[in-house]
């Protein structure tokens, strides 16, 4: 069972470069999320998509864009990478947008370093 | 706004020791509370949850009780194993129309044989 698949697993960028982090889920979930995990900060929500065709900002959206390509795929783009965006990025999905009822399922993360 | 405060880590225990990881929260209304676990090199997994006051969530020998009067959701296990070594995150969802998860900073637990 693949669950939530993130690519790449590791990436090193130079300041100002752009890149897209890919995420796909095979559980037919409606909602998808992008988080960043920084030491001492826990996980912070960057963007989410409650359902196909919709996206909304989370707690820390600046410097990022997202695309919900279809029900399975939700990508995160850094247009001009900055050292402050060095982090571990997690994609997650859930059957609905309510964590009350449906747990979020996480990918294994993308470790991104910006030099 | 919502916030979750977790016990500072790292925590190191011997196998079969009793575990407590403290978690307190600030939230609007009556949140749902969660513990997620992250094993090395993996993403987070839901460990347990509680959705109203005095509820006890339990899974894999771990328990946590939703205490509204102390705004706490402490994680406990009576006898830890080496395989419990991981990072544990407390989280809440406030159920006021903004049902997003707010995470604590995580507590790294290491169990030594």
C-alpha cells in the first residue's frame, strides 16, 4: 500500500532557484495538506486543499504556491527559494477536512536545503 | 489563537519504564485532541485521539485522557519498549469552522535496552 508518496526525498537548491515538490495519494481522499517541520517549531500548515479544485492558505503560506492537479495530486512550488525555506516538508491527506472524524495520513517527507 | 505546549525533550528511558509526556493546550471552544507519532525516517501517524472532555484515547498500550479543567492531554504508557522510540506530537483541532490541526513542537523519546 503506497498511501501518500512524496518526491523527491532530498533536494539541495541554491538561493533563487525554483522547484516543485510532488505529492500523490492513492486512498481516494478528498483533502490534502502541505506542512513544514522545523526544529523546535513542530509542524506548521503551509497550504491545504479541502477538496479537488480548492486551495487555501495555512499558517505560513508566504513564498509558496500550490496546485491541486486532480484528486490524487497536490504539488507545492517554491518560486524563488530562500535559506529560510530550508526544512522538512510533509504532505498529508484525509478523507475529509475534519480531523475530528478523519485522521490525516502523512508521506515520508522531503528534506530540502537552500544554500 | 490555538496553541499546544509539549514537554521539552529529549526523553530517555530504560525499557519497561513508565512514560509520561505532558501536553497542555489553549483553544477556542471544545477542541478535539490527538497524539501523532513519527518513527525515524517516516511521516506522522495518528496514535490516538479524544473528542470530548473525560474521553480516554488508547492504542498500542498508550493512553491519554482529555482533561478540560486542566486543559491537558498527557500521554502515558505503563511499560515502554525499544520500538517506542520516536517523536511524539500532541495536536488539536478546534472545531469552530477552522478544523485544522495545530501541532506541538514534538517530544523525542529514546528507549534504551
